[in-house]
C-alpha cells in the first residue's frame, strides 16, 4: 500500500508539471529553474537566482537555453524519483568560461558502467547536451550519491550553432559537395583530353593546372563553413577568363585541332 501511494503521488506531480508546461507556466526559452521547487525531495539552491539567470539568457541562443533548462530539469527529476536521498543541491555559477550548473544528491548512487547505452541519461541528458554544445560530467558511486555538472560558454560560434537539423545548413552542404564533385570530374576529364593530345601547346597544360589549383584552393577555403573568403573569390573570378584564354586561344589559331 505504501508503494501504491508513492506511485500515485509521483504520478500526480507529473500531471501537475505537464499541465504547467501546457499552460505556459514553464517557458523553456527562459533560463529559470523555479520549477524544481515542486518535488518530493527538498531542493537547496545556491549561486545565481532566476532573475540573474534571466539576464544571462539575453546573451545566449534560445535553443541552448531551452536545452539547458530541459537537461537540468531531467537531472533534478531523476534525482527526486530514483536517488532515494533526503536532499538535492542545485548550484548555478558564472565563471570566466561561461555557465556552470551542478546537481548533487545524497542518494543511493549508481555505477556508471551499468548505465544502459543509448537509454536513460544518454538519451535524455547527454544527447541533448551534445546537440546544444553543453558539456556534461556525471560522477556517481553506489551508496555515495550522484553529482552532475553542466557547463559551457554563454555564447557559441556560428559554426557550432549550425546543426544538421537546420535546412539552410543541409542545403549549403549539398551545394558544396555537388560543386566539388563537378569540379573534380571536370578536372579529370580535362587531364584525360590533354593526355590524348600530347602535342598540345604548353599554355593549354598551364590552363589545366590552373583549373586544378583553383579547385583545391576553393575546397580548402570553404571546408569549415562552406563560404569563400574575399581573396579566394577574386581568384576564382580571375581564373575563369584566364583558363579560357590559356586553353582556347591557342586552339583558335589552329582550325584543324579546333575541329578535333
């Protein structure tokens, strides 16, 4: 009967939490942890309060804020339901490296080696943290409680925020792959044609070399964010007429070879 009453109590808390989310009582785009007060185990908060966190949230990307709130909620809820402890500590601090959120309990703990891969904390904490570029450290031993730390910079670079779920990023990656593939095939075909006509003027071979060098330069310059720097863009613009002149101008003076 005691276990049945405990299950009912936990289900009732879950219903209240779900209703709060549906009604907008907990807004995941806000960096607030006030929802942790409605738990079975007392939560002792130290460090920054929600008002201070709200100011820090203005410097952060909305997706990272939502991910952090969800991760901390999962850690606290997990400690409340499964630790069997008497208290949960939630400490939030700002350092020179960014934000650090620590969740500790004095419960039964667990052996991290026994954690099922791809489920539990891996799916609800570690995976969202990796996607939002938060670092998570979980330390626990049987009968010694659990300590989890979530940390990361307030701001991340544009390349970090660009994820595979962003359609613009996916389209840009496809365009880049297609462009490089076309360049590689064109270069190979050009080299084969040059080898077929061994007596071509030297300028033709120089044009082929310029095609290859320009392609490598474009690939190297765009390998991080898919964009060309201004100097490389000017090189590409200048290379197009240069290749045309080097390869086609000598052939234009030789009608027989031009027909071939």
